[in-house]
C-alpha cells in the first residue's frame, strides 16, 4: 500500500485545482460548442498546461506531462466517440475518471513537484483552501453538467416553465448549500433543504411528468453534492493527518 505524504498530496491538490479550473471555470460555453475545431481544442489544452504550471509553481515538466495526457483523453472523447455517445453521462464520468487517474499518477511519479516550486513556503497553508475550492467547483459547476446529462433524456417529455435558467441556478445554489453544510459538519441541515424545496415546488409538480422530472433532477443533484462534499472533507482530514 502506498503511503500518502504531504508533498504528494500537495502536488495532487495543485493539479486537481488546475484541472477543475480548466474544465469547469475557464472552458466557456463557446469553447464547448466549438471543441471539435482544432484551434479551440488546442486553446483548452494550453489553458490546462498554463494552470497546471501556475498551480505547481514552476514544475513545467509535470505540467506538460499532465497537459499531454489531458490532450490524449479529450481527443478520444472529442474526435473518436460517436456523436450519440459523446454527450452522455457515461462519457463524462469516464473522461473525468481518466483525468483524475492521470493526476494521481503524476503526483505519485513526482510527489515533490509542488514543494520544489515557488509556492513551497506557502503549501501547508494553501493545501486545505485548494482542496476546498476544487471540491466546491466540482460540486457546483461539474455537478450542474452531470445533472444536465442525466436528466437530458427526460427533458423533452417535460415542458419547462418559469424563468430562463432558473432551474440551473437553483441547482447550483442547493449544491453549494449542501457543500457548505457538509464542510462545517452539519449534514442534518440537508433535510431542511429538501423539505423547503419540496414545499416551494409543490404547485409546480402536481402533474406526474413534472414531479418525476423534478425528483430525478433533485436526487441526482443532492447525491452528487453529497458524494463530492464527503470526498472533499475526507481529503481535508487526510491532509491534516499527513501535514
């Protein structure tokens, strides 16, 4: 069994933060829509490389290695998968698991990469915030993408009503609240969140198809938020033990 060390976890956290920023913050909608254009594709990889380099504090060899792996993984999803498979939850999860495996492998290969960079003196203080920010982005932003992919097959059968993008904003807010509740050790508050949403959505979900659509979306959103939030708390606890 591999023993996790503080430098290893620091390099992992740096690369993870760079990845979630590149995929879910600095990969804008126009980039996603034009991802198959080679110039846009290379721009995304350049952002991955730049953010990895910045997060590691100068370990350009590892940043380029991670960016190269990111290129290979995204190329398979973007160019090799059929259109019907590319925009599915399974493809999304396979893509993200492959990226996560690459980041773990990179941290194992060069555990002291971040400790050798310009942030070395600050790493003990930056580790927990980096993990929290990564977890927050994965919970709120990546969660929205995941929920959208899971509910997409049912969206056409449910005629949406209400404010434009209101459902998306509600989902982001509820996942953010769940993340904060798990982070501060108050998971019981999630029950009140479920009750409040049920009451507020009561009139809108009297029709069967609407209620089923909302239930699928809500459970998916809550489940994703709970899973990522719990993983974030576990990583922070691990950082406290090895640090």
